[in-house]
C-alpha cells in the first residue's frame, strides 16, 4: 500500500461538467500513463486515416490516368507524347533565347558605358529592336543630363561659393582692378 501511495502523481486534471462545474481528479501514475497512451493512439489513428485517404486519392488519380492511357490508341499515345515533347522543347528554346538576349543587351550596355544591371529589366521588353531603342534613348538622356550639370558648373559667378571672403564687389580690391581692365 505504501508503494501505491508513492506512485500517485500530484497531477490534477480539471473536467468540466455540463453546468459549468469543475471536478478535480487525482490520477495515479498508471492512470496518467494509460490516458496518455490512449490519446497518443487516438492521434496516430487519426493521422493514419488522413494519410490513407490521401494515398487513396492519389491511387484513384493514377488509376484514372492509366485507364485514360489504356483507352487511347497507339496513334493518340504517340500524339500526346509528341505534344508533351514539343511543349518541353518550346520552353527550353524560350529560356535559351532569353539568355542570349540578356547577354547581347549586357554587351550593348557595356559598349555605351551604361550599367549592365539594367539588362534584366530591359529584357522584359522582349523585342530586340525595342530594347535597342530604349538603350539609345537612355544613353541620350544620360548624356544630356551630364552635359547640363557640366554647363551649370562651368557657368559659375566667378566667385567661389562658400568662400571665407565677406567683401562685396565695391569693397573687393581685386574686383576694382578687374573693372578697370574690363572697360
């Protein structure tokens, strides 16, 4: 009897009654193990049933595909295989064309000293002629913007910006001398 007392677990489970009442039970180790085992078995059975249902669906699908192929004549089978092979070839050809177009766009961008990172974006246009036009336009816009910036820098007032001099034109001795020569 002392062993039975020692094997009791201090684990208590709360069971709700129909009227919202709570009942507290003290379980022995054996009872707790039995409940845990029953719960584990229930969960395993549920997972197994779900897996079996999934496998049943896949098996039915495979059977229907097999029946479909069995009903086809040899000519239909050959046509379907040829169609599938043609689709695969078309996909490979498209991928190869895209890689070639990307490489040519990168070369064209490099020739015009433009960033090659733009190649992927430009390839999305799809047409090689349209891509060339876009690169030409982009190159022209960049060159125009650079020229505007250079001209703006060259058209300075002659005085350094942010210089330490606080002299105005009238107070600046250098300006006075330059006015004599500019007349």
